[in-house]
C-alpha cells in the first residue's frame, strides 16, 4: 500500500487516523483530489482513464469511507456526531467538457457517490454534499490550452474564472451548523 496515495484504501485510512490522533477527532472531511490527463476522446488511452478515475473516484471514496466509519462508531458508542463530508466535483461533471471525457466522467461519479453516501449516512447525522465549481483560477488551468480555458469561461454567466474564495464560501456553509438539514446536494459554483 502506498501511504501517499489518497486513492489507496489503507493509505486513506491511515491519513484519517492520523488526523483523528493529531486533532483529537474529526468533524469535517473535504475531498479535493484531482488530476487532468485528458485529450480528445478518440485519442485517449486506457491508462489515462484509469489514472483519472482512480484519483477522482477512489480519491474521494476511500477517505470518505474511513470518515463515515469513524462517525458511525462514535454514534454507536452513544456520542453525538455532526459529521460533514464535502466532495469536490466540477462543472464538467454536470455538463461534460470537450476533450475532457475522463475528467467529466470521473467528476460525475463524484456527484453520484455524494448522493448515494448521503442517503446511507443521513440518519447518523452525517451530511454529505458536493461542490461543482466552474473554471476556477488554480494551477490546474495551466494544463489546459488557452482555447479550452476561453471556451469554458465563455459559458460562465459572469464571463470570468471564479476565485478560490468564492468556492471556499460555499464549502464554509456546507461545513457549518447552518447546513444541518442539507445533504446529498451538488452545489454548482458558477
């Protein structure tokens, strides 16, 4: 098992346990793993798809599994649980993006994972939601051509890439006590 691989079931478990040990517990898990390996679908390779799906899907599922298990065990022990899982998807997961079939498919899977897990753990007082940002000014944009960025930005009503602070504000709400009733939702940040 690779201890640095968030998509590794055991490695993710060790990461969650380290956080619990270091901070005396776990209240919020934000899953934000992501990579790009895309190009036009007809030119894509299986290893590119496997890498993207592994990081995006297993990189969200593995840590969420361990966090949910931790909170369920606390709940069974009679402790009050108020857990939050926030998964990062993408506008590409909602609408698809040209030359990003693997990325779009993986981010759509994150949304489905969010909705499924939310239904499974809602009665344990665990809220699971996702954020689907549009184009946000991050280093991942450096992996795209200017034409791709311009195309994606042209579809955003504000006509510009979003700021990290704008996404963080949505995550802040989802992590807060104000979000005690909201679960299984995907917030389109655009």
